[in-house]
């Protein structure tokens, strides 16, 4: 158990270090591109459509993970609270990284066509543009894998003690599986680059957390949601 927490704790440092490195590399690449390739009047885009779509949708997906943490009863099992804090910290770092990429690319933080990059199955996706938080969240809830419904979020906010811990773990388990599905799709679609590496890091980190969630559910005498 202690080794499991050590791995999860180490992940927070690895996520932060990798995120900072990836963002710096993108900034350096953007700055040097006009010098290295002066013959091109139009600079090569920093991110392609799949990278932009993945970052936009994963920001939205991660934000709901933060909502789940915020709705967890502070009086729930301390071990579950510790895991929730770990998830909150790592996903905040990843959100910051992805928003940084989108800013460098001149892209909106949210997509007008959630999941188009994934369902189209090509590197040519619909044009990405801004929209209201409410509209995007409502639309994404019906298309993004693993996202909780508003009724489930309300139930978590009302739950206390063991019931709160179990429901949180069940919702986060399913949420993480959805995030892994999205990250694997990005990994398959992208040949290389910082976004691909970030997707792979998410697969590894969230898979470890899924293992911890499964263990904690068993300790509480509960099972993951179908």
C-alpha cells in the first residue's frame, strides 16, 4: 500500500516536470521556427487539428474530475480523500499544460465540436472555435466517455461518509477509463510530438490510479459501476 502511494506521489512530480518541459519545448520551437525555416512565409502550425481537439476536450474532461473532487464529503475515508487530492493536483497541472498549448496555437480553450477529432478518425477535424462553458459542457457530457451526469454529481454532493467515498470512487473509476480511451485515441492518431507524449503519460498515470481505485473499492466492499 505504501509503495502504491509512493508511485502515485512520484507521479505528481513527474507530471509537473514533464508538463513544464513540454511547454518550454513548444515555446522554443515556436520561437525558432522563423529563424530555422525563413523560406516559409507562413509558419507551420504549432499543433494540428487532432492535437488541438484532444487538448480542448481533455481540458473539459479533466475539469469534471475536479468537480468530482470538490463534491466529495470532507468527512469521507481519509485514504479516499488522499487519492482525491492526488488526482486534483495532477489534473490541474495537466489542464495548465494543455491550456498553454492552446494559447500558443492561437486556439480556443474549448471546442465547438467536442470529440470530432476522435470520432472522425483522421487528422482533419472540424474547425475549432470558442463557445459558452454551459453549451460545451452539456454537449460534451453526451459524447465524452466516462463523464458523470448532473444527477450523479448531485448525488455525490449529497452523499456522506462511506456512501460518499464509494460513489466518488465509482464515478472516478469510470471517468478515468474514459480519459484513458481518449488518450489512447490521441496516441494512435499522432505520429510524434509533445501532445502524443502527454497522452501516453496520462494513460500510464490514470491506469495506476484506476488500480488504486479498484483496491479501495474492494476495501469498502463495493464494486466499480458497470
